[in-house]
């Protein structure tokens, strides 16, 4: 379903005449797949989005990920419940 949503955004961008920085869906997926989140005790931070990846986010109207502060992950809650 995520691939369908991405293809819809790609076709919408192309219909609007927006020039995307990659010429194929696999290249776009590859670019988007290496965004990482680093988890610290006070929250999670995403890798910086620059260059062609930034152009892709803007062209497809994808919001940039924001840091997540004071979040609780299911894995942490399960570990605390076991203790």
C-alpha cells in the first residue's frame, strides 16, 4: 500500500510538471529507504535530509520527519512490564 501511495504522489507530481530528481520508482524507494532514526533516552532523531533526497521530499509533498520527544516505544513498555 505504501508503494501505491508513492506511485500516486509521483504521478501527481509529474501531472503538475514537477521535475523529480530520480528517473525511476526503484531509485526513489532506495533514496527514501535509507532515512534512519536514532533513539536516545530523551527521544528519537532522524537523519538529515539534504540534496536530491530533499528535492524528492519537496517534489512529492512529503513532510519532513521531525524529532520525537518523550515517546514511549512498545518494546520499552514490554520490558518494564516484565520487571
